[in-house]
């Protein structure tokens, strides 16, 4: 259950800010959040998310309320090469980048979590590290 947007005329940095905002959210929350965000990238990702939901409901017979955004990938596409005129007949080069955006949807478990591991699981394992106290460093023994 995925949808692609190729060669969208938006810089990848600008699109990835919006993608980070909705990554991992349930689809109804993501749709509501994108509809109330006044950015060009939000309009593009909203249309792409609606396409992915339509693909999931038509092809896999999934309900929108059960879907979760599993991943959003924003990659850099080719760049238009433009120029801005400068003094003495010179030209300053400019690159206007395009973006490739991919959305992958998944079905939420009964707890509302996706079937893959979440980022919070990785943070929990980092908290279990213990520090050793009372051990003298080699430089302090002299």
C-alpha cells in the first residue's frame, strides 16, 4: 500500500519538514494535520496520502481508520539549471531541485501500533545502559 510522487517541483528540504510532521501518525490524524498546514509541501503530501489511501482501499480492501503512515521518503530529483544575471555580463548559476516522494501505509495493530519496531523502542534500550561508578581512571592513579 504505497504511492509515489515523482519530480515534484518543491525542494527536498522543504518537503522533508512536512514529511517529518506526519511520519508515523494514523491516517485520519495526518489528513487533519495536513489540511490545517499552510505550506505547498503539505498540499502535495496531502494529495499523495489520499492517493495511497485510495490504493489501499481499492486494491487491498483496507479501511482508512485502521491505516498508519509507516514511512515517508523524500529524495532529491534532478535539478533545473537556471542563472541570475550579474554585472559585466556574467551569470550566477542556480539549481532548482525537484523531489521524489514515496508514502508507505501499514495496518495498525489492536494497540494502535504498527507491526514494525518504533523509534521509542530504540530509545528504551538506550536508557538501560548503566554507568560504572567508583572506577578510577588510569591518569588519576599517578
